[in-house]
């Protein structure tokens, strides 16, 4: 029964976020009120806040789903595989799947979604907050194989590398290239970027 309730809650959660993002992309994040989102989703404003604590969360829950992902990749890496090799492999797999988080997804809604985040200060600030938490989690995972200072320094570098690569891919797509066209050079850029990171262990 609990599983059914949780699935229903997740469905409502997704429906509210989908309605919100549609309105935000159509009219702009700052031009749409939470009350309008609630009305569009067919719920009350108090009900909306039971699912999303802030207006920004309506947009960024998809990103929050990736929270701690780098740390999980490190901890679940293959036997004998180094942490950075695992992160490199994971990023390349994301490019292959055209995951939005890699910047290499040319669906118009995804491109618009990223533009909205980059151009809305409150959303960009919240993304930085998520990145800081990711960095902390990754540093903890890396500290299992190296000293604490090195773990923190490398964790920061990894997160910056992923952000720079994703932004670079997105910029090429908004300039008119397709994900298919960008993919080979996106892979080469990722290979080069991870090659520049220091070895651990």
C-alpha cells in the first residue's frame, strides 16, 4: 500500500513540475506566479507547497534527481577501476545517451530549459547550491582512496570539468549544430578534460 501511495505522489509531483516548466518556458520564470502554476496543475497553492518547497524547486527537481551522482559512481565503480576513470566512463555514457545533464541534448524543450536556468539568477544560484552539495559528497567518496585535501581539490575540479563540458556542448547546440554532429568532439573534449585531472592513489 505504501508503494502505491508513493507512486501516486511521484506522479502528482511530475505532473505539477511538467505544468510549471511548460508555463515558465512559454512566458518566463519570473512572469509566472506559483498560484498560476497551481491552477494549471488543477491543485491549490497550499497543496503545491506540499510537493515543492520553493518556486525554483518546480524547475530544478530533475537536477536534484542527480544529486550525489558523482559520489555514487565512485563508490560503485568496477573492481580495479580508478575513481576518475569511473567518472570519465560515466560522463561518456551520458553523452552517448544524450542525457540533458551533459548538455548534449538538442530537444527544443531541453535547450529552452537550460537557457531558462542560465538566464534566471535565482535558478542559476540554486544550481550552484546543488553543485556545492555534490562537491562535498564527491570529496567524501574520494577521501576513501586518498587524503582529505586531495579529495576536496579533485572533487572541485571534477565538478568544474563536468559543468564546463556541459555548457560548451549546450552552446554549440543553440548555435545550430545537432547533438549528432557535436557528439564526436564532445567525446574528445571529455577525454582531454579528464586526462588533465590528477591521478589518485
